[in-house]
């Protein structure tokens, strides 16, 4: 039987509803897929369909995206609230821990934190081009190249950012893809993005406004305000990091010293792939997830 993508709404006990995409048997081990900005749950469709014969695959649109709840207050997008959404979704969709939590970009930021604070919710963690908060803070504080690469984050914090990004058919957003190649960005994929972006960009931008992890400026210390005690950023979950090495927004220096924060770590460096590796190399992403899950089943 060929798997198909289901669209379901998850009404969580604390009043947030997440619009989700899902595939696979309801009673199968669960995989949770978490997207970043300016993306949405649909980016995981091909990966989920490849795994849906053996797993229940669930990809929520995070709060502020697509049809999910979008609180107006910036404070509602702090990490503790985003983690609460995922924890509640995990509890609502089955018993016991996830077989794996898989996350990219901003989804990875939430996943890193959840793995630190709630490791019992997952058996494995798979991170795709998303920096650990410890190495990201270090690079934003001390590496001028990372500060320059992340300068867009301060633009995203502007009060008028959503309006400016929406102008002229989202003319300021498409280059975030095409600067790194973007051959995968067909007209049909662009229309999927438009359908999400037309429902509002402010929710996704509030993630940047709620976080201090951004380049320092004359008016805002940004990441210079951040100091992490090791116990608050150490991940005790077996972790696979998949990194497209041509990511110009998140250069590979973010991988340096990662083992200090993640003792059980395997890194797959993918030459020729960029930040948008989920679009560029979906079958490789599937293979990496399968490798993690197969190793888990042998232990």
C-alpha cells in the first residue's frame, strides 16, 4: 500500500494548535520532523514518504507557521514555549519516546534544547544544518565571518521585516535559496512556499526576535549577552549531525568542538550540499536517518 501525506490538526492541552503533515501506520514507531525558516512542514514530505512503510512520520508546522496557532506576543516564541509544543505533541501522538527527533535550521534549535532538557522523549537525535547553541554563541561572539553570515538575523528583527519580505512576490526571500544554488526551486515548489508565506511571516520572524543568539550591533549586544554553563547545553542523547558543507549562512566552523557538548556524536559532512540539503539531497537524508535507526535496532 502506497503511503500518502495526511493533514491533521493537533490541539495541544496548553491552547496551541499545530497543523501537521503525517504518514505511516498509527501504531508504528514515531519519527518527528521539525522545519526551520522560511520553510514549513511540507519540506519533509519526500523524506517521510520514504520512511512511512516502517514508521509513523509526523511533521508539525511550528507555532507561527502556516495554519498553526500564531500568538502575537514575541515572548510566546521563546525556547521554553516551543519545546512545550513539541513535548505535548510527542505525548499526544503515542506512548513512550520517539524513535528519533529529526530537525533542520530553527527546528534544530528547538530540538537541541529539547534533547538537553527532555532526553527521555527521544531515543535518537538527528540534526541537519542547525548549530548547537554552544558553538553558535561562540562563533557569533568571536568569529567575524559568522557575524557577517548571520547579519540577516538583525534585519529579520526589524518591525517592518514581514512587510518588506512580502513585497514584490517575496522578492527578498527567494535569494536565501538561490544564493546557494536553488536548482530544486521549481515553480511548483515556489507555489508551495507562497501558499505558506501568504498566511503570514511574522510568526516565523518572531523566533529571531525572541532569541538573543544573533550578531552583536552597536545598539544590541545580541550573542555577547549569552553565557551557557556546560550542564545546560550538554546533549546526552545519541546524535547524528548531517551538514551540507557549502552552507554560507552556517559555515562548517560551527562543527568545531561540538563533541564537547555532545559526547555521543557522529557527524556526516556532505560535500557539495548547502543549507537546503533536505531539498537538494532528500535520499541522502533518508539514508542517514535509516542508518541511525538501524544502529538503534541492533543495540
